[in-house]
């Protein structure tokens, strides 16, 4: 009978892919929300469910990390990768939650554009994370990371323009509500960039 001495590593990649898929799903729902603010309650609930699934996946990664001696990457890299993907979802959930609780109204074109950047960043993030399973495609993975860095710069510029326009309004309460919402979306994009940096580090170590 064949005895397996070392634990299988494949399960980590399955969990990474599941975590990245949850991030994309959350961004898709947030994009749907900003385009359909009248469905805020429904879509907020769906995003909460996706965020909960993300938490479960993150906890499963942490549990497996604690029980596995041989891992595909450094323990710290796995922990950070899972944590930053979870942070993206947390900021997406916070955006949806506050849009509903604050009864924020119809998002501006700038807000929709910023969420579109976030969605594009999460889709690229998913591709980068999936590429970690086969280091033969290291150049392509790094290209995905470069694209995420570019999108983060686009998001920063879009956010600055949106805030400049926002604070020209005479309604201070409205401005404060939407500043917080913009900040959460920008933070989500920033966390996508953090994931890209972690992925880059993993690729460099293993190629």
C-alpha cells in the first residue's frame, strides 16, 4: 500500500482560487449596486453573504496552514495573501452596507467609474492568483500584477477628481457620506495592489 508521507499542497490552490472568486463576485455585486441603487437592500444582503463565504475560506486557509508542515509557499506569504484578499471583500461589504444605512442616494458617474476600476482590478487579481499554481507562466503572472498596479494609479486619480468635485457641493452631510464611500472603494483597490505585491514576491522567490 502506498503511504503518503507529506500532505498534499493542491488544496491551498483550490482555496486561493475560491477566495479570489469571492472577491470578484463581491465586486460584481457592488458594480450592480451602484448602477441600481434602488436594489440596495437586496444587493447589500448578497454582498454580505459573499463576504461571509470569504471569511470561511480565509479561516480554512489559516486552519490548513496551522496543520500543514509542507506548504507551496512561505507560511507568511500564504497568510498575507489570504488576509489581503479578505480585506478587499471587507471594504466592498462596508461600501454596500453604508450605501444602504446612509440612504446615500444615486451614485455619481465618478463613483460608478471607480467601482468599475475596482471590478477590473479584482478580475485581474483572480488571474494572477490562479497563475501561482504553475510557475512556468511566471511572466504572465507578473504582467497581471503590473496591470493591477496601473489600475490602482487610475483609481487614485479618479478618486482625487471625484473628491474634488464632491466637496464643491454645499451639502456637507452629503459630502461626508460619499467621501466615506469613496474611501472604502479606494481602499479595496489599494488592497488589490497589496495582493499583487504579495504575488510578485512569491513569483520572485520561486522562479
